[in-house]
C-alpha cells in the first residue's frame, strides 16, 4: 500500500490531507514537528523503509521544512516530495528548480493530480 508522510504543523490542514490520502486507499502519517519529521524520515531512509510521498510544509516548529528537504535530497529519497507553502517567493524558488511545489491554500484535488502525474 502506498504511504504518505504529511509534515504539516497546521492540524486542520494535516487532518484534511490525511483524510484525503486515506480516501485514496493510502496509509497516511502526520508529523507536526520539524525536528521529529527530520529524525523519523532520516531513520526511515537509513532503514530502507521508504514512504511513497512526503507532503512537506516549509515553516515548521523544531526544524524547517527546507532542512528536511535538503536531507531528503542528500540521502537520495526515492519517493515523491510535494512542498506546500504559503510563501510565494520561496515557492517560486523551488518551482524554478523543478521541485513539485504548491502554494497554499492547497486543494487536495491538486495533490491528487500530482500523484497521478508521478505514476505516469
């Protein structure tokens, strides 16, 4: 079963994303703290327990989403990373570098479209 790790400190958004993934038949785990997300994702990569998709907010308590993204890149994370941020300037930087990035507010249906594109 595909799995999504949702790294989002806004609990209502995290819950919305989680319910959406579950409705698609996915497993979905929410992590609301950047430091915990960094450690859990790094451990999962080290242990070869990969998630299919990481939905990543950039502004998080504990550790930034940018730090998490750099760690995923450095460890050659094989799954899909979807960055979701309200910071339009930062989003533009990631988009310019070819990173899948959505500007909040994000429609869960847009996330669904990105998941379909990744399978093609």
